[in-house]
C-alpha cells in the first residue's frame, strides 16, 4: 500500500449534521477555548490540593470523567465507511470491526478483521476527525500551561485540523521504522467523511506495557529505542506505559506528540524523565536508573532530572512522593 492520503470518492460522503457543525464552531472558538482551559486548569489545581490534603484521587476521577464525556463513537456510518475502504482497497471480505482497548478519547482505534486470499487477517485503523484535533488543542493548551508554571523550556504544538493530526502520526510511525525502532508499519491513510480520516497500520498482537511485568530486557529495549530516536533528532513527546506494546518479548512504540521545533533539546530531556517515571511505576528506582545509565550520559540524566516536576504532573504518571524523592536524589548524582 502507498503512503499518500486517499479520498473515498466512490462512496457518497455524508456531511456533518447541523448539531455537529455548531459544536465544532463553538469549541473551535479561541475565546471559548481560553475560558474552558482556564476553568479546567483551576479544577485540576483544586483537585490536586484535595488529593494532597485528603489522600483522595479527585484529579484522576476528574480526568476520567472528562475523557468519558468527550469520547467519540464508532457509529453505523463510520462502520460502513471503514468496511467500504477495507473491501475496496484491501480486498477483505467478511469484515468485522471492534474497538481496540485503552482509554482512547483523541481518536477511535479499531481492530478490523476479515478474510483475504483464504486467510484471516487483521489491521489496526485509527479514526481521527475535526473534534479529535480540537480536543488535542485543549489538551495541548493545558499541558503548555503546566509546563509554563514549572518554568520549563518546552512547548507542544497544536494541529490545524484532523488531516494534519493523522498525517503527523503517519509521519512519526514511518520515521520510527526508518530509524529501526520497532513500530507498526503504515498501510495507508484515507479520508472517510467531511472531516474524518482513517490511518491504517499493521495489527500487532500484544499487551500494553501497563499490563505486563517489566524485566531487564524490556527496560533495555525502551531506553535503547528512546536513545535511538534522540540520536536521530526525533522526540516522542508522550512517553507512558500505554504507548508501548509488548509482543513476543519485543517492545513496539506508538502515539507520538507534536513538539515545537525550538523545543527539541528540552523535549529529549522530557522523553527521558517520562520514561524513567513510567518505568518506576513498575520497577524499583535503583534498577531503572541502572539501566538508564547504559544509554544516557550523566549530563543527559541530570538535564532530565530538572524536568521531573513537569513529568510527574502528567495525568498518566502516578507516583507516590517517596518514589519521586528517590528519583530526584538518584538524578542529582546519576554517576
């Protein structure tokens, strides 16, 4: 399959409903964005304060609620469009579609199964639309606000629209493969609807890193892959357990974030500290640092340590204060 974007022209595309168009215009308004981001920022701060005083998980519950109410649906129209693409472009028959696991809300990841040349085949399809780009913009504004609060030299970029968001993910996966980092191969990108795009990749049978034991080999693979990306001038931007998939003992990398060009160097430090924190959710700190030293210099680890407060503020990294202090001590003197 080629790499260019293909319009599904043979099948009539259904325009957005008036309600969907109205919602898009409202949430795409910069004034509305600023107000909502300000409200969310205050809510996160208050939730964090409550957690600190009462030992609750108010912040986590708030995040889960926001993801739940903003999660998109795999409706009948989308299923029909997906089946059409896989029947016409991939030659599949007896097509079945089911949602992939995970806490998705910026896109809709699907597993597409069918028959081809007498054999069962599977693909991964990720649906990205205009609301995906808007939700990403809100998330990016909140992240940049948190980074600014920590006075860190780091910035995430927004996507102009769904096409750019899907195209960037296609670029990242292709780039990772080119640099010999284990990642799913891109099979194609298709425009399904007025603002819907589908990125198709190979399906990899495995489990997210959050669900498997992390041994020494997995630690080495992760740090090696991150170092390889950095040595080629590439930043992942969203290192977390669920963005790694383990299949047959091999670690695959997924879902990069768009980091501003001027923030590439601090972005590398951010990747490194996020990897350290993510692994410390599964493995003792001393062992994580021991493996990180094989791939990162003392200076690189010290720079990463300066972004520890930014990393632990990520919604997908949950570490007790005692572990954070242990990481800080280790990175203050990583030799």
